[in-house]
C-alpha cells in the first residue's frame, strides 16, 4: 500500500501526543480522551462532571475487545463527551494509579481485572466500576452504554449519595493500605510451607486450580528455602500434599513443590516450545493452553528460578529452559532505539485472534516438518482434530523419552533432531503476522532482567550473558537515571517523570548481582546511592515504605501483597538487608527488618500473598555475606584455590569482591581468603573453595 493510500483517521484525540503504545492504540477513538493529569482533573472540577477512568495495557486481550466494541462507537463517545471526563491510563506506566483504583474495585466487587473502568468524583474518589463491559447485556453484565446512562442519571439525581459512598470507599482503601504490625513468631517458614502445601497441586504442579499463574515470587521463595547442602538428583521422590504438610521438613517440601511445578510448566503449553519463553498464565490446570501474551517480568524471574533449580537438581531440561528463555529475550525483546534495554511484553493476539501466532493447524505443522512430522506430532501432542479449539494445536512436550525410544536415537542424536525440528517450526512461524510488541522500557522490569542475565551468566559460567546484564545496567543508569532520580518508563527517546519504589529497589538488587558476577565495585556503589535515594523518597518514619511519591492520588499507593512481581516493599527490604551487611549499615538492615515485621499479620495469615516478604524474612534470618578480598578489584577467586567462588549457588548469600578499602565488609581482611559473615559476625577465614562450600552448606543445612 502506498503512503497516499493509507486512510486518514476520522478522529484524533489528546492521546496522540503520548508515548505509551496502549494510549496510542486509543489515539483515534472518537472518545475525547485525556491522559492522567491536572488538565483532566481541572475540567472535571470546573464542569462538575464524574470521571471515567479506564485502565489497561497494550497487550491486554479484553482491552482490545472493549476498544473495538465500545470506544470506537460514536454513540458511546458522544455520551462520554456529554456526561463525563474520560481519562485513559496505561497501568504499566502508572502502576500507582492502577494499584489505588484496583484496590477500590476489589473492595466494591470482590474481584479485579483489565480493562478496569472506574467512575470517580471530580476529587478523584471512586464510587462505582468494573472490568470489561460488553456492548450489549451479556452474562449478567449491563451494556456499557446502559451503564453510562445509569451513572450519569445517578450523578444528576443522587450526587450527595454517590459522594458519601466514594468517601467511604476511599476510607476503606486507606485503612487497607496500613500494615498490621506483628513480629512473626519462631517457625514462620515451617508454618508457611504447611499452608502452601495445602494449596499445592501434586498432580500438575502449581498452586490452586485454573487459571494457573507461575507465581514467580513464590517459586523464588521455595528455591531459597529448598537449597540443600548437596544437590538433589533428578530422580528425587515426589509426595502428595498431605505428606508435605505432615511428614517432611520445610526445605524438603519446598524442593518437591518447586521442582514438580517447574517440570510441569516446562512440559505444558505455557512454555513456548518453538521460540522459548513463558506466557503469562495457563487457562487450565495442566499448564496446557496459555493466555499467549508474554511479559518481561515473568520471563526474567523464571530464568532465575530455572537456573537455580538446575543447580539444585542437576536436571538438564531445567537449564535448557532457562537458556532458551534468555535466548528468546535477546532475539525478540530489544527495542530498536534502546541498546541493551528490553521491551515490556508481546501481545496474545495476532490479526485479532488470540493465539493466532503460536497455535498450529495439523496441516501447517506437517508441511513444516515433512517426514519428521509423525514423530514431532507425538513429541508435541499434535492431533489431527487439534488439541485446542477450532482444530488448532497448542504444542506441549510431555513424553520425550517415549518418542526418543521409538526413534531409537542416542541422547546426542536426539538433541540434534529436536533442535532441527524446533528450528524449522520457528522459521515457518516467523513468516506469520507477528503479535504487537509493547516496546516501552520499564525500569523495574528491566532491572529484573538485568539480575537474571547476571545471575545466569555467573551460575552457568557464560560471560556473554553477564555482558548483556551490563548493557541493561548502562542503559538504566545512563538514560533513565538523571540528577539522582530514576524514571519508571522510557519510550521513543522520552522519559516520564515518575519513579517508584520498585524501580529503585529492583535496580539496586540487579546491581548487587552484577557485582557478584563481575567483581566490579562500581555496581555496588551505584546500588548504595539508589538505596539512599529510595529511603528519602519512599520511606516515612513510623509508617514504612510507600510505592510512589506524594501526588494527585487521594491515597498514597502502597501494596504489601505480591502480584506477578514482588511488592516494592519486599524488594526494598531485600536490598537493604543485602547492602546493610556490605556497608555495615545496621540502620539499613534494621529498616528492612522493621518493614518485614510491619507485615507480620499478612505473613502469618496469608503467606502465599507475600512470598517476597517471606523471602526477605528468610534472608534476614539465615542469610550471609561472603567477603572475597584481593590485591586487585578482581579478588582472589579468578585464580588459585578460591577460583570459582563467586559461581557458587547460594540464594541467601551475597558475594562481595574487591580490595580491602572498597567496602566496609572487606576492611581489614586478608587477601586471598574468604570470609563468611552473618549478622556482623564472621567465621574463621578459609583459603580453599572446598572449605568455603562447607561453610555455605552448614549455613543452608540449618534451615
């Protein structure tokens, strides 16, 4: 199509000046959209109109559906222009706005989801809302036009009542954001594991029923608790949930739940067997049919879990999944104008069809593979009639040993054959219409990826992965960190002003891990600067950490619960505990400890809701630091008896390398020795890797 043939949009609204791909998707709606900001608030106050706040994100399937059905409808747009001020928000760009109003929606309806459509007073207090609304009444939901008419009538006729209701709802949200302080009693982690075991799906892995999410922060907690003195081999026993609750240690139960979940996920369709990487969740209990969007935060966190589980078990499949996921991120998720950084997400839809890029007809599958099609169909569960809807197949990989035996291949020949099959499938799939990629760069999600590349490079002994981590760090620190302030979002050369607790904390943690992988002192110094700024911006004495700085929101955002990522408070606590030992800053460690204890009621009553804080508590209780002083910044572990010290797998250990003057933990230490320190006390120095491994093993054996 020639440029002159491209149709000119009938409408263009204020969102055309934004950078968010989600907002730009709505820039040609007939709706008179505003971005979040004072211009919209002032108009609502001046005209005394309620606000429709519509929140979503670029790769959200039902957001696309509602845009096509309702926001492209001129009659809907007319009603919105007459009776409301309409504000559109990208939840990934403004997570504090999303968090506050999602809390209100959950209080109103008992559930949440996106798109989120909330009705607010001109003072930004919520009084009604929901998620997706259809164009016609359906499944107990009103038509969106009917809802707008009802809200407009209520605002005209019963405004005082709605404003009182809004004030009460805000008060409820405000009360819910105040943590209930209680120092957890001894045995917290044993109780947490028993509670998790009651929800564990022993048959399929994971927790609860469909839809089933990876819950990466929970898996990371299990990994930290599971790490034993010696590797647990691939054939380790499995156990049903009742045995986990009754007859196993917390560490053993954590190992069983972790490894079973990771193996089931790697076999199901939630894992992309052609291109690598994980989808956001599975629509079924068996991890077979995913919601096909891929998120950077899931994949970054799961890489760390799979690499660690490989070191825990020796299972080569777990290593393959980790490396394959990193390869997917490198291949498909770099924005063209941000060297080193990674995009947010890839859409579930292609050409308006959910899963259209990833699913296979039997004919397409066979055409791609020719004479290998029968064996490959058996490997990936492809059936003539399809294994999903509309005759389509979602690839899974549940019986590789059976197929290998049928083919009579050696292990090396099998790996070559399977790699050839994947390459041919990937080549065919790459010629399809690709799903939309949201190419925003978010600081906290990229920081998680930085940590994943650095940790994987260290544990897999792959320096090119560490180089990728360094490039992410350089982008975040060079482009998104200006004048002491870290921005949350960047796209197309433009930064947003906002920065959040999770941005500072996750970047600090990524830099701590980059130091462990490289020995370069610069990264720890930058992490310490971030920690100082984080405390100044987001911590209020006597009240704890908040997720955002004060602003227009009627409630300052704070969430102690983990979602798909650890809460900002959990990440901040982990960072302060790790840096506190390095810099001998007991005030930092104590600040983290106080924040953990402030959520003690949650940790005791609902451990599955806050595994990030459980992980931080475990780090405070059983974590340690290993000082590796040397005559140069590279430390003693490059050569000699301590060679490879930093490559040890120890999730609760923070490795610190440098000359004795670099950091307080290294001061006065003898070059060429390793010092394991815990809560300000150090064991006798050791001069061999075996001796250090023995000290770390004793540390973990005490869990």
